[in-house]
């Protein structure tokens, strides 16, 4: 018999059966046969791959000298941070714990990119929230499931990518 606890669930494997029960209420339980466990594993694997391997475009690391300035606004709240990477489909904004804001996944934000004297505004969705910042997807960077960024994003990313490569990375 093997047992593990994941979150609020206790999982027990015994004699070809998997029992999942709530840590505080044993009456809340599920029993799975080996075949059902395989189906559960297939389901979870598919979910994990789609949730955690979502990157659609190469991410370009940004130097502090990259001259890309980014302003992100969520409603009336300005998110203060520094862009650390950009791709054709999104940007990561590093934010110190002191500057974290009350934002949630899928919140719509305004992203203003300022580069080489030009300023471009895009609508983004917060796709990742971590202790060190926010991953934001550009809504207008895909079309019919394909990467298709606006010309200004493509130009910025390509120029920053050339800069990154020229530094020997």
C-alpha cells in the first residue's frame, strides 16, 4: 500500500485500486480501477501539456540597455516593472513584490511599448502570475490559432533578437 497527499486529497494505492479522499472528510472519496487510473493519467497529461507548454514563439531575453520601455495598466492601476523577455506573442514584466498589484489570470490589460521613439498600444491578457512578475499575451498577436503579430511587435522583437544574437548569445 502506498499513500501520498496532494493538496486536500489523500491518494492511496492498494491492490490495483486508487482511492482519493479528502484530508478532512473521509466520506468524500473516489475509487478508481487500474483502467480508470490510466484514463485519468491520459487526461491529466493532456491538460498539463496544454497548460504548461503554451509557448508559441521564441522568447528574446532583454538587456537593461535594450531601450524598450513598457507600461502596463490594469484598469486604473499602473503595473510598475521591467520587461525581461519578449516574443511575437507576449512579454514578461518583472515586478518586485512591493509593486505587485491585485491582478488575476485572464485580466485584460493595456500594454504600451515604446521603442526607438515610437509608441504602440496593445491589449493583453495576463497569462502568468508569479512572485517575480506577470506574463502577458498580446491579444492581437495570433489569428486563427497561428502566430500573426502586428507589424510593430514583429519589428521590435526582430530588432531585439538581432541585438541579443550580436552579443554572442
